[in-house]
C-alpha cells in the first residue's frame, strides 16, 4: 500500500519532531480530508437543485417537521446547527425563491414561523431522494460490515462532543 498524503505528512513530522506523538494525525487528518471530499460530493447534488448546503438543511428541517412543515426560526437554527443570523440569510434566500414563507404561528399570532411552500416541498423531496442515492453511492466504496462498525464508532465519538438528542430544544424556539 502506498503512503497517502497524511502518512507522508506524519513521516515528515516524525522525522522533524520525534519528541511529538503524531499518530492522531492518522485519524484526524484523514477525517478532515475525507470530510472535504464528501462535502464537495454532496454539494454537487444540492447545486443540481438550485440549493446550497445551508438551504438544503433548512428545507430538510422543515420537511422533517411533518405537516404543516413549519418551524420557528430559532428551532431551525438548532436543527441546522447554525446561528440565528445565518438562518435568517438562508430563509431570506429561500423566501425570495418561493420555497418558504414567513408567517404568524397558528396558535400564537406573536410567534413567527417559517413554512415550506408546495414548491419548496417538491424541491426538497427531489433533492433528498437524489441526496440519499448519492450517500449510498459514496458508502458503497466500503464493505457493509465496515459501514456498521464505522457508524457505531463515529456515533460514540460524536456523542462526546454533542448534547444528547433533544437537549436544549424548547417549544419556544
């Protein structure tokens, strides 16, 4: 097996700084490089549907909410893991493109919600179907057993950095 870029970088650092353990680069460096490659591969699908990654995330969060496909802006920010300022920019673009609307909440007229339009639902349904096929294609490079093990390892590792599911979400957001 030939050395990849990460292995070559590790070897250079090991030569130059033998006093420092460079073994973490083997995992972190490869994950970092792989994340960049995967992000670009995923963005290809989003662009085909006229979306950026952020817009896809907002539409997907609204679609996952179920009928009437709406969430408060703060809730959207939490479901997409970005700031409320970033979510506002995404919503502005999606509203301009006719994919979402802003309106008062059904139960509380003071509460603002973002709702998926019928056009937005069509776009996210098509984009999501292609997105899942694309993710399947990307994972097909691995053995099925390796995918199961990798998912478990990544889930366990990520759990150390993120709050449990639902933590921090409130109905008021």
